[in-house]
C-alpha cells in the first residue's frame, strides 16, 4: 500500500478502530482483496484533509484494498496532471477531491471513456459521470457560523468574512450560507469580505488592512479555521486579541473543527468553530460507497454530512476529529 507523504503510524493513530465503532458492514475480502484505488486529495497541508485521508486509508486497508494517496497540494493545475497520470495506471477506482472541479472535467471524462469508476468528494465536476459523491452541508455551516457570531456580538456592527478559494464549491457554498443568513436575520451588520484564498498569510495582511480602515470591527467569520491562524496574530499585533467582555474584543468563529482551532477555543482566542466529521465523509462515507460498489451492493450515491457547533462547552468531546490528531 502506498501512503504518499503520510506514514502508517499517522494513519493508524488517526483512524484506528473506527470501522467497528461505526457499525459499518465488514467487507468480504473476495470482492475487495487486491483492488486498487488512486486517491487524489485536495491537499495534505490542511489538517482536515489529513484526518479525512486517514479514515479512507484505514477503511481501504481493512478491506484489503491497495490505495495510492496523491497529494493535490491545494493546486488545481497540479491536480489536472495527477488525474491524467492516475488514469494511465488503470485503477479499479478513482477517488478524487477536486480543488477546482471545472478544471477536472476533461480528466474525469477521460476516466469515463476508459471505463474507470469515479467517486467524488466535496466538489463535483459538471457534465461527467461519477458513481458516488460525498460532501458537507456547507451552506448550513455558513448559516450556523452567522448565527453563532450574532450570539457573540449582537445584530449591529462591522463584521469580517474570510472567504476561501474563488474556484472552490465549498467556499462558495459557505459564503452563500453566511451572507444570506446575515442579510435575512442580521441586516444591521456591515460585512466586509476578505478574499483570502484559504491562506493564513494572506488573512494576516488583510485583517491588518481591514482594521486600519475600520477599527470598530466586532467579529469575524472564517470559511476555514486555517485563516484564523493568520487572524489571531494580526489581532495580537494591534492589541485587539483580548478576552470576551473586555473593551476591543473581536469574536472569532471558524469552520472545520481543526486541532489548532480547538486549542484556540480552550485558550479563549477563538470562540467557536463549525465542525465537520471527517469519518462520516471519508471512511464511513466515500469508502463505504466504493466498497459497496466493488461488492455489488446497493449504496447511497449522494451523502451529505451535517455541521455541529463546537465551543468551550464541548471542545473536549473525543468525537471531534480535531481531538483525534496525535
């Protein structure tokens, strides 16, 4: 089995024992033993993706499936080459988590022409065939983030929204959920959008600029916890990283449930994050579809997982994937 840049210890510690705990049917090795999957990831620089991959690899391992994990590195152009290369290997299944799905249409069409079954995570390409799709209810996550921010800062005032990549379906849906909720329920907010492209470094600079322009900002919603990694030091630099209730406090709400976010919530520098379940999407979602397909069983072709709010009250819950990263 090939693991890309992750090793067996990392996968085992992140996903060990999950198959039995989830109550999923054990695969019959006769149908799955020795089957090969090429899995092109979104990018393993993101902790959420590392945890997602861990569950998928563990489930494949339990089924006797050989899986080659390819690091997409958050680069949509690199994924084009990776997908074409994966097709030449004639795997039994292609599992792809597109960064910009529109750029992979031609590649997925080539896989269709080669009769290679394709399964998609998170960003579905249009006009091509795939046998299974799993995503997170990103719009619900955005709405939940807006409601939590309103609970923290009230219904009036200046707010920042850190956006993800312009070509990302997740980012677009999270923005849609947040912005529509803000307009419908919190019209007193003045929202400034920051095109951070999932980058903490870009966020750091843009937050500093935003506070120079308007020092009265009361809160921030980020489409990923990753960008708050840049927002926190920016607030610290300008003396605005202060505890709730103190003058100048800026409330921070993220999305993902990453380990660093849980740490910040414990410390009090971040107030909340909208959590996802990497297992429900990966090992218990996409890989359940793949294994069912290989075994000739019926399966749910479209799976959508739901968000959960994480605050100080439930930050230590062992079911939060961010607490399983060791």
